[in-house]
């Protein structure tokens, strides 16, 4: 019997946290969870963008609250998870999408503080988020999706710190999946390719690249992916349709890694 069906059966009256929810993939993921019936905690350091996402959720008839969060700080992450518990009574799903990418130089020219910041926001945050999210999900169970990258497998030039952080995301995802699958918390990752977000467009501009050339080089179909394509993957990984999918890294990349 197929497990596919109306997403509402899995998400209605459930609660999701989405980090990086102020824009890009995070915003699309938050809106997708809401459209499927979930209540959403939108977490981000960018208060204006986060509140805008909450407004968009409410405009489509959903429930959401904003939690201003520096995901590299344990106290902020703990407060974010507590927001889900206090506002909505618990936590069922989490998508950890917050990330930064700003490198334009080779490793030997990268300032120490830039490396530290990249690791803090992109990798330490995944540890902190999972630590607090898992504790909130136990003993009833839940599902977590961490946003990794195609860089987790195939590094790009001038991205040593970003690549290190995203390799780490896969490692910590798989390790946590082994620990918590027997306790009812499924943990997976998504490896987005070239998704048309402000972060990607900013990186292209900073490097003086041509958008169409980048799209052709980083996918087999000559276009960028869209944030809602990542949102669809996140919903599937959190739904019972993927109940036998654990510790997996799902590439949503226009075929880039298949080359």
C-alpha cells in the first residue's frame, strides 16, 4: 500500500521549527510546512525578514511565531526550542537551514575569524539545534532535516571553510541518526545544488560570474533550482512517506552530482 497521500494527515496540529526562515530556502520551507497544516516557529537573526515570513504564513491562514536566534549561541537555540514548546505545546519537526557563505579567496588567504564564523554558523549551529530539538522531541519522536550542500561531496573553488562546514553537517547528521533512530527521531539531510536564493546570487556577484554560465555548469538542465523544490524535499523527509529513510543525504541538485 502506498504511503503517499494528503500531507495534512502528517502535519496538521504538529509543530515545526525552521532556522534561516527570514528568506531564501528557509522561508519557502516555513511556508510549505504551514500550507501542509503545521504550526511554525520561524527562527533567524534577521528580525525584519523573520517577521515578514510570519506575516506571509498568517496571510495564507497558518500559525507562526518568530524567534530571533543566533544559531551559533546555545542560549539562543534553547530559547528557540522553548518558543515551540511554550507557544504550541511541543516540537515534532525541525529543518535546520540557517547558513552563511562569503568566501572569495584561497584557504591560505582566509582570515582565521572568517573560518571560525563559518564553522560556528554552519556547523556548530547544527550541533546546538539538534541537541535542543531532540530533547524536545523525546519521548514522542519526530523528524529533523539538516541542510547540507553539494559542497559536502564536491568542493567549489575558494570555499574551503564553507566546504569544511558542510562536510561536517553530513557527518554529524549521520552520527545523530544512528544514535536516535531507535528512540523515534529520524534525522536526514538535504544537499541543495545551485538554488536561486539571495545567498547564491550574492556569491555569484562577488565572484564576477555570469548567472547563466553558473546555472549551466552546476546543473544538467541549465537552470537554477527554486527554494520551493527544497521545501518539497524537506516535507517528504519529515513525513511518514519517508519512514524508512534515516541518515540519508538527499541531493536536490539538478543532477550536478551525477556528472
